[in-house]
C-alpha cells in the first residue's frame, strides 16, 4: 500500500540515537552508528522522531510500504519492557545523548548586563584576573556548573525545554581546557553549547539559527580561543543572530592559549 512513512538521510545522520529513543514503536534502530528504519510495519507515520533529530535527517515520504501493524508493535514493546526490567542493556541509540536538565541553585554569575548587539560593550566588566583573596584550592571543593546535557552543538535538540528563557553560552571546546575557572566564570547560570569549527564538518549557523528562532533566548555569550580558526564559531553565531530576526544581547570573549581572557573590541 502507498502511505506516509519516514525516511532517514544517512548522510545527515550524526549517530546521536535520539530518534531511536523517541520511536516508542521500535521502528528505528542504530546500525553501525547510523539511524535506520528497521521495519516499515512498526512505523505509524506520526513522526514523533522528527523533532528529536538535531540534524534534520528525518523527513516524511509517501511510498509503497507495509501497513502499520499495531499488534506487532504492542508485542515488541512488551518484549522491550521485559528486557529493560531484567537489567539488560537498552536497545537503540546512545543513552548519553538523551536531552536532560541538570538542576543547579541559581547564583549571581558576576557579569554585568550585556549591551545589545555589541560584542565588546560589556567585556571590561567581566574580563578580570582571579581574585587573590580566594580560598586555597585545598579547602574548596570545585562543583560542576553544567545545567543540561548534551553540550555538543551537533547533538543538542533545537527544541529542548532547557533553552526557553536561557542565557546561552556558545564556546569553542578548547576554552574549557585553557581557562582554569571556566565553570564558575562562564558556565554558571547558563545553558552551554560547545563545538570546534575546525574539526566539525558542519555549518553551526543553521543549527544555532533554529535554536534562536524556536526558543526565548535571553542572551548569548561566545567564548572562543585566540587562534584564527576559532573565528568560525563567532561567524556562525553572528550569522545565526542575523538570521533569527531577533534582537538578542550578545558578547564575545577570547581566551588565550596561556589561559587569559581578552576583551574583544
């Protein structure tokens, strides 16, 4: 019979497994790190998997396909439930890519309010050396300030609930290694996305544009390295802000390879 059914563009699939997790019927599975439609008769054609895909690899087509077999799906779901309850490894996708919010106590991040549109307008207020009066490291247990998962730009769902009302941090992944107090200085009270424009063969601008369009983002802070190739992450954010059509306060900070923060003029 001719009916509406999903199709997966394997070239766009990044192997995150979120679609397999979202497909309760078990029609989608991960094969050699790529999402595949395993059985036509398990796909109900409703598309619960579509919004979970961070790369837009899943779409609808109309083609010859087996009819949706509700009874077979029900039996498959029962089998999966028994398997999961028995402690066996859950099938389909990587559990580490599931979107989740991490609750942290709200705290003042010590930054001045951002000036709309100007990357360096408020950077003087936030570019400073660590205070000499801080407690010795031995007496202070550092705590993670991460508030959500996943953090990779490529893996984050564009409609994840933690984006609404968020102050967004978009950082080059090397910055957290170069700057010692990255969690307290930058991640605290923000939703964090990281990436490397040199190593990831994707255009971040498209994904970031969707995130800005679909969610109520309060501000954007970009933290990049001083190396020239890291300018790609700034360019992607700039393009995304322009394409979103929204006036969102934003700023750019640069971390040097020896761990200092420079103000961007």
